[in-house]
C-alpha cells in the first residue's frame, strides 16, 4: 500500500501540460457535436469540430487547436481568455492555422443599395466606425475622405468611399452593384486575447474584420505570432494595448 500511495502522489504532481491534447477543426467535414479528438470522422461522436469557437470551448490549458485549411474561410470572431486559453513556456496554448483563412466578411445584400445619382450607389453597414468594401475577394479601390470634407468625392468606376458613415460605390457603366461580388467587414475582431499567457498562433491568415485582425487587449504575456498574415482589416492588422 505504501508503494501504491507514492505512485498516486507522483501521478497527481505531474505538470498539467502533460495532459494537453490536440483539438481538430474542419469547417467543411466537421461537426460541433463531435469531440474534436480526431482530424477525420471516426464514429458517431469522434471527429473534428466545425468551428474554431466550439473548439475553444472544449480546449483547456496547454492544448493545441489545429485548423484544417479547406476551400472555405472560417467566418468567425473568437476570444482567448483568462483561465483555459493559456499555457506554459514549455507547453504553450496553440492555434495552428495550417494556412487557413479566418475571415470577417459578409455579402452586401443586393437589395440594400440605393441609387444616389451620377451612377453612384450607397448602403449603410451595421457597424460604421471603420469599414472596407471588398470586390471579388480583395479590398476595392478606396477614395479617401478627409475629416473636413463636406461633399462626396468624385468616384471612378469600381471605386468606393466611406462618407458620413455610409459606403458609396460606383459600378461600371450599365451595371448595378448587385452584379458584382461585393462584401463588407461584418465581424469586429478576428482573435481577441485577454489575460492570457504563453500563447502561440501560427500559419494563419486573418482578414476582413471591421476593427482588428488580432487584438491583444489586456494582460497578455509571452504571445507569439508566427507566419501570421493580417490583411485587409478596416482599422489595423494587429492591435496591442493595456
């Protein structure tokens, strides 16, 4: 019994990082009813999660969340927060993007555009402080508007501007905005980190968010972004404060 007691004590004193696990995410083949323990479906409950948000609900200290790079972007806004989303220097909490895209865009509804004259159309996005208009998957050409400008600037075909919190766009002659693939920044921040330590985010593209691609909001220590591309976000790619 003495030997058994010593063994049990030794097991309980092992670092918690020894119990860290991999959680898999696939936004095409996954299901948030799965447990995330396998990259492919292996039964009624075993397989990848569908969303990064659900994987983070399952994750604990020192775990690794692995995204599959599929043909679709992950259209999500998530937060790493105090408690379960930290790690240690030896075993950091990781998000492995595998080249996947985390995307904050949404389609501009065709019927929302209003013609304002001179082949220019307008729509009012739900969130107004920062915004970008995407055309065919890339930021469209923007005409800047100064804080003291009182009128709408002239727009050439396929140009846009943000004026008095509305988006203005000029299509090519004879076309309407609904004939293009137009998207706007609908989600606020790609990844927010709050009160976490020893976090690694790698091999991920973060784009199309209304504020920031990645925001280290407060109390973040020893966070590493490795081969992370933040592009086409309306306020900033990476924001650090607090």
